[in-house]
C-alpha cells in the first residue's frame, strides 16, 4: 500500500564506544553533503555504545541542516526528562529532531505487556509536557509514570514520535498513539506489520495514512556492478568478538603520532628497586614492572595526548611533572607515604621553598608550622556559570564560546529540569561541546533525583570520549523538591538525600571501572544496579564534585568526592564560613584515609565590576577582584573560581584581567 508520504533517506550512525569523534563527524558530514534527510542515532547496547542523547546533541552542534532521529528507551530515563531533552535540542537546531522510542525488556511475569504499556504511558507524558496550547501544568497519573503539576515546554516544531519494534502489542500501540513505525524486517514481516498498525489505527478512529513508516536496510554497493545488495534487518548482531577497547598500544601510538611529545621512553624497573615496597620510599610505585617517561613542550597539548594512555598506567612520578593537580599527587604517592612526606616537609621545608619539585603542602597544624593549613596548594583555574535559558536557545551557547575566547578554563550550567524557561542542561552541555574546542564543561550542579546515576555515568563517559577529556561532573542531592516531584521524581528527607548521593557516586564510578572484572552490582536503598555491564570508560578520570552546605553532606564530600562546589551567596556568613566547612571536609577525608588536599575547593561567585574603588567583596575594579580572589585562595584554599554572569563583558574581564592577575598574586605569595 502506498501511504502517500514523501520519501526520506538517511544513515544509521555507528556509535560504538570505540568510534572516535572524528569518525562520527565524518559520517554526519557525508550524510549532510549527500543531501540525506536523516541521521539515526541508535540506542545501542549499554556498556558497548555511547549514550544516544549525548551523541545526538553533540552531532547537532556539528551539523547545519541534517535531521536527527534519536532512539531512546524511556525505561532507562523518566519520559519527562526525555521530553525536556528532545524539546531543548529541537529548539537549538530549529526543528531538526525526532525521537524514536523503544520498549524496555519484557518482564518474566507479564512478558511484553508491561513494557509496551509503560511505553504508551511514556508517549502520553511526553505529549502532555509538549502541549503548551493547554496552559495548565502537566499532569498525568499512570501505572508506571506520574506528573504532578510539571511546567510545560514545547519543541520548535510539531515533533513526530516514532516507535520501533515488531511485537504485536507494540504494533497496536503504534496504530493507537505513534506518528511513525520504525522497523528493520523482511518484506513479508513488513507487510504483516503494516496490516496490524492499520487495523489498530482504524479501531482508534485514525487514518492509517497519518502514520509514516521507516525501515532500516543493511547492505552495501558492489564495487564491480554498482548494484546494491542487502536486506532490511533488525538490530545488528556482531558476527565476531569485538577487539579490546581501547588497547594500550593503540593509545601509545596515538600519542606518538600526535606530535605532542618529544620523548617517549618505556623501560623495565629491575634490580633491587623492584623489590621495595611502594610505600617505603618517596619514589612510590617502585613495585611496577615498567616505567614510562613522556616529555613535551606545551603542557596543554601533552595533557590532551596523555589522557588516552593514562587509564592503562598504575601510579605516577611527578618530580618533573608539568601539572600539579591534586588527583595527580594522589596518584603519585600512596596515602601513608604522602602523609609521611608532608610531615617531613613541615619540619624541613615549612615555607614550601621546594614546592615545584615535590608538589606537596606541609602538614596541617604541625608544631613547627606557624599557622594552620588553609592553602591546599592547588593550581588556580577560572570558569563561568551560565544560565541555560531557552529563549533564545543559542544565547548560552554564545556565552560558552565567549568564555572560551576569554581564556576561561570551564563553562558550567545550572540544572533545574522542572523550570520550563531553561533548556535541558545535559543536552545543552553536549551541544556546547561540539561548538567549542578547549574549554571544560560541567553541570553546576546536576540534579541527581531526576538523573539516574547509571544513565548519567554513561552520558558523562560518552561526552568525555567525544571531547577528548573535557567533561567534569558536579552533582547535588536536590533542593527544590516540589519541582522534582512534579516531574515524577521522589521526595527525599535530608538524611535520605545524603545516602542517595553516596549510592549514586558508587554507581557512577562502578560503571566507569571497566578494568574491573564482572558486571556491577550495587544493592542500594535508592539506586539498585543488578549486574549492569560496565562502560564505556571516560577518556580521563572525570572529577566528581558535590554541592554541599550542611554537615552530613560536607562529611560525605570529604569521604568520597573529588571536589566541593558551593556558591558564595549561599554561605551563611560569607567567606568566613569557609574555614569551618573546610575543617569538616578535612576531618572526614582524614577519617576515610584520604588526604584533605585530594578534595579541591571551588566557589561560585557573583559581583559587579566598577571603574573606580568598590564598596565591598567583588564590587570593584578587576584589580580589586584579583586581590580578593587571591585572599580566598590563600586563606581558605579555594582553587576554582566560577563567575555567575550572562554578560559577555563580565566574562571577558574575568578571563583576560582578573584570572592572570590573581594567579600572579597567589604564586608570588606561595614562593615568598
């Protein structure tokens, strides 16, 4: 039967975890160059493939006119969040996005019935949140999903919803509710499926011609005859085992070919040193079999090449290392060795004269030290905190590009999915990643109650691989609980929220740990992972920072986090609050066997630049700002300063004038 629809042609994007960003851009560019209509981003296999929403958003930022079909499984993420993500990406691309939903796996008790019923509810939730013609709040009550007064936000165009699959219950759902049926099957099955869809549509009072049909064909062109050979097919089946991903020698070869380094030396660590305990000497990790020495001229270029190889190495020697970040210090020395070296430094080098050589801060409160430790010795970096406004959708993208041009190190976005005036933060981050080249990207902070940690782990690792290691993770326990509940989330008491964050971090890090054998199992109270396949691994060790203000969350930050991310405006006594809050983090870190310096301290800032003398904290000239920021670094150990502003002029002043002057002041004070 001819349904009368205009023909559309597209490509199915390869998205396995080994597929580098260059290959993805190449495929998307070819599809656009050939004048194809669609690029299908597959849902893929957890652990093997990149996250589809992240890939689609990233590809959207790298293309101009290509339509994008995003395959998604609402069973893995609340459909309200999918609705936000698709609407945000559709606005960013001016109407180039379509979702294709797949049902979740059938249950033993009910087979496919429950999974198809849940998919039907998911479609209803998505359409409810897109229906801004009905000016009320979004409400829906079903067996699987619930909306309790959520704000609505429409996409840029009337987005069709496709459903993929061949099960009879699912075909009936297509006829009842979908705009398109997507499948990969032979001609006979396709004819039978069309009949089932048509019958269900007529039963619901719909014209079957309203429902488009899309089929995936797998095959190729014969080089000799130029003819096409292939068949319609279902999801791809790998015919041979996949190669290990990625291999150390491939990462090493990439580093050598990159031109980033001038010296690459691999040598055995033999003789007596191989028998010395790693904790018995300042040169730790002497129990290793081999050592690798890499040098280069430009720190940033070497670091970018290094991130692909570092996951295969155990330990680090940083006597001559260009970067002194806390995570590198933690990798260089086991905790007991690091503690002992700090004590020795307190006795023999309390002023840190040899800081550039050993990269260690003297121990806190040592008898020979004049003042308690407040400066953790971290390198300073600077970032922006941009509002993810939905109108106009390109405004935060342009501010991210301004941040990069201003020399800032990071651009971050708040995450309030229940705010219809905001774009979906992860979609925006992925899109911005494709529109920038150097700047790091983070949520500030991501709302865990609405972002399941298993899905977040895969999305973060995917984006980190696509960007070559530019992703950082800021997470929060949740604050605006009425909005969270309205979007279908669960309201938690403060103590529950703290436990939920700890479980989430366990899940995220567990899924990233692809070097560990066996699937991940986390029998949590709030997040349960029962045999999930690990992976993909991120391109570098993504730091996890926690937004925390109260004692329990501060103690958790010291116990498990890589960084603390508060906002200056929410500190009860302003900067003076930092000392006591730092002490709580430090005590918890020490109790967990960690160095307090392993937890970096960040601070969201806001203020006003003036041409003359200011009237208080961060109210003055760029020079005034630099001096006050230097004091925050030296007195309270803050090393990451993030300016909350949507003004390009402020970001330029912060990056071009404040940041370099503050670094000079801190470095000068540390040397003297």
